[in-house]
C-alpha cells in the first residue's frame, strides 16, 4: 500500500472477488415454497379430493388396477361409505389451512366438537346397514355401510355406551342454554304428570282395571272350555244318534259372542236416530236435519245416551235431567295452525328491539292463545383487539356482565307486538301465576263455542262434582280446560260488563247449570229481572221460591226484605237446634232439610236508581249474614260505575266476573285493576276468585234458547207426578206491602227529609227542646243519632213552626221560644228528666199543660 492512499472499500473488494453460483439455491427456495402453510393446505385438500374420487380412479389409470382394486377393497371393508364425509372433512381442513383461518377452530370449539360427536354417533347408527352394488361405485360389494369401524362401535357393551353418550351429548354441547331450558320444562311437566297420577289415584285404578281384565279373561277361557266339552259330548251323541241335531252348542257360541237377546234392541234399526225435541220431553224419531243436536244410537262412547241414575233420595220422585238435553260442542272445530309462525314472529319482533326472549310455551284456548315468553339474558360486552402470531389484528368481544331481561322491557313493546301480529288487541300478563313466564294473550283467528254440556261432561267436573254443593259452570280457560266454581265458597257473585258482552248468557248458563244438578227439594231460586225478558223462560220451573219472577221495581225491595226475613227465620231455627250453618242443621234435623236459596238480580243499576239506600242496605245485610243460612246472591249490572257498585257492595262481594268494558276506569271499579277494557267480548271474561291476587281469563259458557227450553220443559211437575214445593208468596206479599209504604214515605219526603211534624224524629226534637230549652244542629246530631243534612232540615222545620228563633251567633244554640202548633201524641214519660230552668218550670208550654 502506498503512503497517502486509502484502502479499498468493501464494495471494491467484493467486486474484485470471483463470483460463485450456488446450484442448490433454487431447490431450497422451492422446498421452502412447498413447505409453506398454503402449500400444506393444498396438499390436505388434494388428499381429500383424491379420497372422494377414489372409486373412479380406475378409469384414469394413474396406478395399477390391481393395487387400486385392493386399496378400494380395503377402504370399503374398513370404513364403508364413511370415507365420503371423511374426505369432505379433509378437504375443508385443507381449505382452512390454505386461507389461514385456523383461528376459527378456537372460536367455534363447541360447534366442531358437536359435529364430531354427531358424526361418531351417525357411524354407529348406520353400522348395520349393508351396501348393495350400484352404478356410482361398482366396486362396492355387500359390505357394511360403516365398515369394520361401525361394527366395532356396536359390538361391545362399552363401545355401545360410548356411542349412546356421544349421541346424547352432541346437542347439549352445541346449544347448552336451550338444552337446559328444554330439560327443565320436561322435568317440570314430568313431575307434574307424576303428581297428577298420584293425586288422581290413577295407578290403583289401572291395577284394578288389570285385575278386572284378568278376571274377565279367566271367565271367557272357562266358558270356552265348557263349550269345547259340550261340543265333544254332542259329537259323541250325534255319532250314536245321527238323526238327532243338537244346536245348543251353536246357540251357546252365539250367546257368548253377541250376548243375550234383548227385545228392546231388536226393534231399533241402526239407521234411526233419537232427536231431542225442545217442545216435548219425549224422544221422537225424526230426520237429522230438523234439529241441531242429535244422539246416535251407534255412538256408544257418546254420553248423550246417558239417563238419570234414579231419584235423589228414597222419598223423592224427582229425577235429575240427563245431559242429552244439552247440545254438545264441536269436537272437530278448526284449530289455529299458525301458532308456530306467530311464536317466531314474537321472537323476531323482540329481537329487533334488542330484547332477548324465547317463546317456551303455547296454550291454545277457545278464543285466545297464550304464548309463554321466557326472558333471556342481557349481556354486556366490550370489544378487544389483539395480534396473532402472524401479526394480524384480531378483534373479539369479551363478556363483562350478564343479567336477566327486565319484564318491563317486554311489556313496553305491547303495541309493537300487536302490530307485528296484525291483531287489534293483545293482553300481557306479567308474570303468569305459578309459572316463570310472561303470558302474551293473542286472539285466535278461529274461535269455538264452549257449550254448557262440554263443562258438565268434562273430567274435571266429574271428579269434583261430589265435593261441590252449588256448582257454577264458568267456561274454559286459556288451555281449554273446563272451569267451574262452588257458589257456597264464593259465597256471593258480582257480574259486570258492557252491553252485549255476555252477562245475560252467563246468568242463563249459571241458572241452567244449577237446574241440571238440583231438584226443587234442594234448591230454590229467587229471580229478579227488571228487564222483563231475560228470565221469562224459567217461569214454569218448580224451583222458584215465589210464584213469579220479580219484574216490577216496586216489588224488588219487598222481595229482598222477604229473603232477609227468611234468613232471620233460619237463624232462629239454627239457634233452637244448636247448629251454626245449614249443613249442620240438615244433618241434625228430623224434619225436612232446608233447601239452598240463590237470589239472581239481572240489573242492579235500575234498583240503585230507584232506592239506592234501601237496596244497598238489604244487599249488604244479605251478603254479610246469609252465607251460613244457605242463601247466596248473584248480582249483574251493565253500568259498572261507583254509584252502582259502591264500596260497601264491593267489600261484601269478593268473587267477581268482569266482561268487556269500555274504559279502564270501569275495569278498576269491578276488579280493582286494568284488563277488562282489553277483552274481546262474546263471553270473554276475567274471573276473580276469593282471595286471588290476579284474575283468570276464561271463555264463558254458551247456552242456547233451545237448550234452556229443553231443561225448563223437563222440570214440569206433571212429568214426575210430584208435588211442587210450597211457595213463600204470603211472606212476599207482606214484605212487598211494607216496602211500598216505605217507598211512599220516601216519595212524599216524610221518611228522611225531616220536614213533617208527624215524623218521629220531629217529635223527638220537640221533646229534646222541652227538656233543654235550647236546640242546635249539632245537638240534634248527637242526641238523635242522625246526619248533618237531616239535622239541618229539622232545625229549618222547627224555625218555620215557631219552635226556635232565628239563628244567632255562630256556634250558639237557639232558644226554644214556643212549641208551635204541633202536638205530641206520646203519653207523659216518667224517665224524662225535669227542666232545670225556673222560668220554664213556672210557665210550661201549653202542649204539656194537659199532661
């Protein structure tokens, strides 16, 4: 190196070096390319495709046909046709690896595990299926569909258990919440079913039925043995005497199979039908088209052929009417097929508003369908961003908190749900009593009638009719079950609703139901019908306590007073016998038992407009005291306002039925809450039993005029030859006369106005003034026990008659200046204290001089 010169740079040194070519570099680069993730995914995908087209590789001649045939044979023998899903799965894995989507495996582990278990279960399920030759896979011979793998799964006890567990756990792993909800519902229903079977004593009944079947089978076998023995003996006799024909064996065989001959059955042709006529009580043979309800003789299971079992008591000649008098409901009525679609619409509507909820229960009733909504979870999350191993940004959400969806969030969407369901009105019951769901009640597109016979012939009625004294048929609930109540436990019933909502039909159903259960010896009716047309059909029944149906308003007060007098008379009988109620009296008495009385008032508003104080006083007194005497009151009104249904009446009528009303104010007046304003009408009601917190929705019973006429015609006394029980007309006339006199006093203003000198309160005021020498309104209130308006009117009348002077300073009593022209007819009383004023002792009033 020369002095003063810089050394050469590395670049110059590299340029000066000799360039050497590495021949392995392309192979290394190619090897790296072939070993990348994308290449590995392509290999796996090709492997899956080759596996899928393996049976057709013989047409391509890529390999030896002998080796290919052996490979196909081995594949079919080992796994059968399961190579198809395996090949598809391998191809999918290859695509995922190629596209760098392996993180999906970590994101959806439950779905992948569930699919794997389902494929495992499917393998064992098709293990015993045999492959038959076909054109698609000509090499497929008679092998098992799942091959040796499926045979192994189903060969041993342990492998079978693993196979079953895989099938049972694939669904819970995929959707644990829905599985838990379904398991809970199934468990509750199973527990409820077992409890019902235990309470209804179904198992003992089934055991008894089985014993009866065995007994009858033994008897039939014994009769067959006897018949065979008789046949053998007759054969021997015939062989000994060929001219004699013995037909007794054939007769025994016919009798055994068809039963004994009955002359009454011979006269009946199978094509004839009995028709229940509403004009007469007899059954006539007519055409089916002449009536709307018929009883076919060939319908053995139809209870329309039921007849009364006999008299109620040994000394009674009355028979209860059969159910054949009533029209059966349509058992094949069209049902609502779109409930599943409507449930899906409800879930979608709630989800669109951000509310997580599912429809877990559907209860279809006659007029409405209740969808049970189970609130879901309100999940709060936060979004997080991270980088994976390849440096790619991944975004995911992390759950922060979880809480139940509020009930208010669902009830606030009532109008939105009604719009989505295209229905004018829906009702939400949140929550449903006894269930952890919210009830959404939607009107049905196809409604059906609930007939009176459907309730009386239901299993619920038959099970409890022996424990029910005065059964009242109500209708069917939202599940279609028959609903009824016991009037003795109510003990009084208040019915209210708008015009045309179904009150009168409900009253007719109640009365007809009582007539179907009781004879005139156990039930007496007092019918008050101010409308004059609603209860005229019952004028001929012998159950009436009086000879007429009360229609005149002038006689209503007397009727209620007569019922109150009957109540007092019964209490005196109870006192004499030492019992507390009608049940104890009927058990101890040696005479005729006391019948139950049911007082039915169709329109309370008319009575309250005529004499509100008297009507309220009598109704409240009956409601408070009449229960123990067997007297019950049913009141109906179409004007549920506070001046008709007062606080005293509501307090003493705990059982109420609300039909459709026009406003929420009327609904609160009846049932102390909202809901009746959203009813559909035509028998749709809310029933509030005693002690219930919430009303129950019921579709009311319908009874036609023809059915009412059939029941009333049945109870004609000449049909039984029985004596009609004694009427209480004499007591009614006395009470009516007394009530008419009281009403006349009210109309003339002499009872409560305090403006007539003949008023007893006026005379007492005169005596009080003579005793004290001064009078005031507050003194009259305290001494006479009257209200302020009446005391003020008495003071005005005394001032007009000159008994007291004009009003003085505020709070000061008025001095008695003269006794006026009014004279008292009361004799002198020794218990009246003497006047202490010396002036009045020396100068007594002229009216007392003669005393």
